[in-house]
C-alpha cells in the first residue's frame, strides 16, 4: 500500500487493523492526490514501488 504522509482523508492510520496484511510505503510531502498529480513526487514514488516489486515479484 502506498500513502502520502500529508493525506488527511486517508492517513496511514486509516489502514491499521485491516483484515488483510499489507506492507506499507509512505511518501513524504504528498497528499492523497499528490501521489497522483504531483510531478515532483512521482519519480521518487515510482522508484520505491518498483524496488518493492523487484524484491517481491519473481
């Protein structure tokens, strides 16, 4: 799961206690929509997600 540290609508804590376990990546200085629309956030987020995929997907 990827969340923005500045997300006030769906903060990291909103996902605590979910029925299915999940790993978490939090992107600093990003809101919910900042994850999608902020061109400055996107390159760092993509790198972190692809690193996670490389470590977990064979």
